[in-house]
C-alpha cells in the first residue's frame, strides 16, 4: 500500500486525529519516538520510527 492510498482510505479518521492533543513526545532512541496522545478520557501511546 502506498502512502497516497492510505491517506485516501483513512481521510475521515485523519481529520479527527488532527484535533487530538499530543501531551508529550520522547525520543527513546535515535529516530524512534513515543508520543502520548489524549482523546477525552482515553490516552494512547503512539510509536513513530523514522527511517532516514
């Protein structure tokens, strides 16, 4: 799946996520990040891995 296809298929969900608050962002190792995201009473830990 390409990024363009993913974005088209998940457009509605992505609009909702743009309104969420990132409470904290930590770099756990080089190019690996964990974001703590809050949505009302729910909290999510989101891991981002950058391949550079």
